[in-house]
C-alpha cells in the first residue's frame, strides 16, 4: 500500500507549484550546499529540485552528454518550462555537474531561452580560513539575490522563525533515522522522508513525516549505500526488493543532510551569522565530489558502524567520477564485505541486485 | 617550408633541461609536480624545480606509454577511465626504467593542483599514498560575468574580469603555499624575486602577443600551427625564466622576418581556418592535404592566442597579480560568456572563413561557442569526440567531414 508520504515524495513538484500559485514566491535550490534557512527567512519557499522525468535529448545537445544525468534531468525540466513557477534558481557548486548546469542555465537565461534567473552559490570546501571567508562573501551575495527575488527582507527575527520551522522537520527526520537504525524503517521510506523535507513547506513536511509512523521490524540484510546520489527511489527499491535494507547512505539526498547543523543561535550581525552557516556545511559529512579520499573513507567507516551495516555497496552512475576514486580507501577501511557497480551496469537494476546477492553471500 | 628554428630550439632545450633536472634530483634536490592550472611562479621564484603534469603526460603519450601507465593506475586500485590525461604521470611511476620516456619522471617531493572537476584533487591526493610526498591544493571557484571584453581588461583591470573575492581567496592560498614550501624545503621566499619572475612573464607574453598579432594580420599565413605550438608551449613551461622570455622574443623575430619576406605556408591560400578545441596536430599529413587540395590553411592556435591574451597581469602586488593570472585561466577557454566572445573576436581578427570545432563531451559550454560563432556569421563544423575514449574518433571520418566543409566554404 502506498503511504501518503510516499505519494507526496513521488510528486513534490505539483505540491510546490500549488504553493507558487497561491502567491508565495518559490526559489529553487540545486545541491546540498545552499542554506535553505536563508531562503525561507526571505519569505520565499526553498524548494530543493530533484531530477525530473523529462527527456534529456535537448538538454544533452546544449550541455553535452558526458555529464551526470542528475544535472541533465534538472536542465531538461527547466528547458521544458516545468519549473517556470520559480522566482529563481540557486545552484550550488557541490560537484562539477552542478557548475556546468549553472553555466548552461545562466547562458540560456541570458539568451531568453528559459524563464527563471539563476545564481551560483559558490561554496568551496577546504578546511581553511581563506575558504571560509570566500564562502561568507558568497552567502552575502546570495542573501541580496534572495531578497530581490522574494521581494522580502531577511532579518534576525525572520531567520529565527525559519530556523525553528526547519528544526521541527529535522526533529522528525532524526526520529526516523533512529527508527531506521533499529530496523523499523526501510531505506526507501527514509529516502522519501528526506525528499519531502527538502521540497515541501516545513509545516506540510513535518505533518507528513509525523503521520507516516514506523514500519514493522525487518531483519533484512543491512547494507550501507555509497556512490552517486540516486535520481529517484528505483535503486533503493531494487536493493530492498532483494531482501536487503539500506540502513544508511552518504549521498546528499540522505543522512548527510542531518549533519549540516542549523545555526544554534541567531547572531545579530550578518557576518557572524553567515560564518556560522558556512561553517555548518564545512563541518558536515564529506561529499564525494568535494572531499579528500581520506575524509570520505573515514566518514564511510564511521557511518557503517553507526548504522549497523554488514556490507558496503557503491552504485556509481556514468560520468560521476569522484566515487570511483573514493572506492579504494572506502573498501579498505570499511571492515565489511564491499562491492561496487559502476557505469552502465549501475543503470541496470538486475545487476545491482546480483551484487547485493554476492554481498550477502560474502558477509 | 622548413620547421621553425624557434620550435627546434625549444625542443632541444627541453631535453637538456629535463636531463639537468634529473641530475639535480639525483643529487638530492627537491622537486615539485604541478598541474598546469595551478600557479608555478612561486616555485620559480624560490628556485624549486618543477615539472608541469600535462607536459609530462604529453611525453608519456608521445612515447606510447599511456596505456601501460593507465594499467598501473588501475593496479593501484584507482579508476583508469577518469581524468585519464591528468593521471598519466601517476601511472608512469610504474613504467620500468627502459620503458619510461626520457629516463623517467623522478619521484616528486611535492605535488600542487587546483581542485578542478570532481576528481583532480583525488588524482593528486593519490600521490600521497607515498607518505613522503606533500600535497597542496588550491580551491577552484566559478567564473563571474565580466563587465567588458576580458581580453582588454585582464592585463590591468583583472578584478573586473574575475571579481575581488576570487582573487583574494587565491592570493591567500598563494601565501599558504609559500609557508608550505618554506616548511618543506627549508628555502626562503623573497618577494623581490617573485616580482622579477612576474616581470619576465609579462615580457614573454607581450612577445607572444606581438607574434599572435603578426600572424593574425599576415596574408597569406606565414607559419604552421603545428610549428608555433611547441615554440609557444615549451617556453610557457619555463615561464618566469630568462630563457622563456628570450625564446618568445626569438619566435617573434622569426615570424616577423617571415612576414617581411612574404613567406607562406601555402602560396595558393584561399581559405583560412581556425581549429577550436583539443588539436589533432600530430597527424600533419591531413593538414598538408587540405593545403594542397583546397588552399586551406589553419591560421590560429589556442596555445598562442591564450598566451597572448590570457596571461599578462600588471599590478603592484605580485601575489595578487599572480592570483589574477590563474584564478580563471580555464574559464577564459571554456566558460560562457567569456570563452564564446573571445573565439568570435579571434576568428574576426584572423579573418577566418570557417571554424572546425572539436567538441570533447566533457567540456562545458561547447555548444555556446559554436552558437556564438554562427551568430557572428562564421561557418562551424563540429566534430564530436568522447574524451573518455579518444579511440572512438575515426580520423578518416574527420578528414571526410572536413573536406566537405572546406569545399562548401569555397563555393
Ligand atoms: S587600461 Fe586596459 S582596460 Fe583600461 S582602457 Fe586601457 S586597455 Fe582598456
Ligand atoms: S598551393 Fe599547393 S603547392 Fe602551393 S604552397 Fe599551397 S599546397 Fe603547396
């Protein structure tokens, strides 16, 4: 039986379009590095865009074919006009595909070929004071851009209100993560929860998450998923359909969302506040495309321990380069059975399932 | 038509330089491997010898040792189908002494790169699997839209091309690199030496600029692109040395002499062409055939043109000027709107009739370059190549498409 949460997760876009039709400005976000709290504080609704179902032929012709499909699918949605309800799109530089998507969208907008304006939130990722200062300056520019798009001012008080609403959603997500780790929630359901939380207005998302409840105990074979961030829920369904459970993951549509802390207290001066926001992301779980192999291997090892996984599975789509580099050290340090499905094979769910079977046999 | 003397001299110098580098390293000198898009000037100023990663990759490729180097990468547990060119040096460590080109690349003590793409940082981090090798990374920031033609602004008003924030970040990283190098090598950085390096480079690139302008204005075209490429690139790897500056001046003089003498690659020049994207210059016979059959000559190379327009930076603060040189160097070649506008300007100043655009599928913004050229009324032939697998490019298909394109231009 399809739950309300699952139905909502499958079609967040229509729900968000209704929000926009009601007159509330909606701002699109691509990637995990754009702080949604700043957007919400402007009065606009921050909507994190997931890859759509539109055909990518036209997008491929413009952006090139050798780019992670997650980005082509977002471009295809914009080019099809499906996201015309957005006041603007904030793109993060979380990976090369996003940067490429940004350049393409910016140029298409300049040429009048697409409706929404775009802005790059250029957050970089080393643990250095100079990096932090650059990121703060970028967030200050984003602040002004968002105010202009939303036609609303951001104030200490509006940030505080936005933070509190988002914190409610976080609370629900954290509860679900603990259920998941104790075997009472599938990875697929967890993924749906994250997707809804990143896309819908916080009050709607919190209600859906609250109502969803836990699931029956399941003794499925616990697997930790690394590699590419999934386009939809197909990979999760395939793995869990084969009797395994995805008990944790390190892509940016899953558990790592919870490692980017919301600001604890809202500083009065803008600079300190932006510093806190920028630091929160830099201190969050490392992402494949923007971290060292060493940091990734350590994080994978810790996340496997925290989630109780007994195997490590990496599913890497074509043109997603970083995870294949991380793999050597991840596998060496994981301390559980490990396997990678890469390239075209990663698109073939039967092959993914076959690898899950070999992992089960090996562990 | 003989080879340019400047080209032969550059290639000879390169061999001698590499032999002396190997000797110095054998004597205990510390040396660095640097990716081409990261600043090398600080190393030059501190007297730390370095090899540019892409130059070494070109040597490995030319000596047919690329496949074996990639196998070595795979054997060490890393992908052999990602960043293939960037990773050749890493893999070439596994070549046996006889198979290694030029006696082999000595083990670097330091590696330096910019975090471009998702994996370049990891390619360089992989060197540190040997814990005696130190690694320094520069952030890669994204291009902004400049408030005017970048090729006019970049020399003096670089902050209007790249933005003060990007430059401030890279300048801070330059200072961190200096600390890192002082710690690692025991050498001391002196600002006056960097200032001298920056002066020499501006002189070198001004000569390249004169050479580019000479070739742009000459009818018929006096030199082959396959000749100017080594005559420009080898001195580029030695940027900041007197040899590099003098080599660029010699090239300028040689080209000026040819123009004055009315020299021509092809006496019957009828069609002027521009090649955009990764070149296929090793197959010189193909180009000769176009000359002979159609009087069609390629008159432009991005290596000379980017040296002419992309590198010169004047300013009082050498650390900042250096940051302004590197912070967006690849944007100038690929990112819209900077790159498309520049190719149009170069196509116009060189009076080309058509452009052959090799579109590697991993290059961002390629479609906008074609579009901008076509909108400027310049015919474009796009050739699609997979960067992951260059073997998919069939040279006879390419030649066929180019013949048809050139024949079409003539009518
Ligand atoms: S100094 Fe440079 S940018 Fe300024 S006017 Fe002269 S050429 Fe143009
Ligand atoms: S017209 Fe023919 S013979 Fe004359 S220079 Fe050109 S290619 Fe040579």
